[in-house]
């Protein structure tokens, strides 16, 4: 069972957030995180994003995906409207950074995101959002607006004890490099993306 291990207020470029670390024990160096905007009103549906770690996109501003821009957009959104980002340590859709770089290497040879994972003998997406539901329960959140384009995340909430009030799209316009990646998300995973954006 995970629990809150530590929490503190952290000022950022997007405002100040309460950062909370969740794990089974305090020696976990990669705990899941929740960042809670100061003006969050828990008596109304809470804006929530489940965000999977992407070191290439978020730290190094990779152009292959839109994860860094989505994280920034979500921080800005919850700073303005209240809400929580649940930052999940699911690098590379939970195959880890070593396997993700191996997959990128295969992508350089022409495979798409999904084909590359399968070629490595790994699932196309190995994530489970159950832990995000657990975190919402620990924070006593019962009703949410979910910031996502991913129908799988929507399904996890619908199948849980949390009420889904609405889905808020979080679309970032494609660039020349991310175009194919976004098209695969739409075609293979059924992500809810508008045509004119990718
Ligand atoms: N295996 C693999 N993982 C990737 C690749 N590109 C991005 N990722 C990972 O994908 C995760 C982000 O998931 P996405 O499927 O892009 O988006 P999502 O979070 O499911 O959906 P949204 O809520 O709409 O953003 C992060 O963990 C990234 O590290 C890739 O080419 N291969
Ligand atoms: Zn990414």
C-alpha cells in the first residue's frame, strides 16, 4: 500500500504547488508524485491530469513527443483553474528509459512507436492507472475533470469509485518530427486527437 511520505510547497514558473510524494516506503527514490494547485476547490469537481514520466520530453525538450509541452500546459491550466497533476513514474509507457531508447533506435530504422515496442518483445503500452486512482482516494478526491486525450485513462476512472464529471482535451499541435508519433497514437491507441492538429 502506498501512502504519503512527504509534502511541501514548491514555487515554480507556473505558480506555487503543494508537492506530495507517495510510495510504500520512504527509501523509494522514484515515488509517484501529486502536485496540487493552491486554489484547488475540493468541494467541486477537481481538474486532474494523470501524467506519465518522459525524461526525454520533459527534461531535455525532445521534439519526438509532446510530453514536456503537455506537462507545462497542465501546470498552467491547474494554476489558473485549480487541480492536481498525478505524476506517474511510468517512463516510456512503463518500459523504462533503457527500453525506450532501444525503441527509439528501432524507430530510427523506420519502425513506428508501437512496432518498435513489439519488436523488443514488449507491450505497446504497459501502463496501469490503478495507482492514480489510489492516489485520488488518498487525497479524498471523489469527482474529477480529467485532462487527457487517452481513452484508456478515461476508462480507468469510469471503472473506479471516482466520478468522471468531464474530459478536458490536452492537445499540443504537432511538429514535423512528432507528426508520425501522434498519428500512431490516434490510429493504434484511439487517442481523441483532432485531424488539423496532427
Ligand atoms: N515506449 C515508448 N514510450 C514513449 C514513446 N514516446 C513517448 N513515450 C512515453 O509515453 C508516455 C506518454 O504517454 P502518451 O501515450 O504519449 O500520452 P498519454 O499520457 O497516454 O495520453 P494523454 O493523457 O492524452 O497525454 C510517457 O511515459 C513517454 O515516456 C515511444 O516512442 N515509445
Ligand atoms: Zn514524451
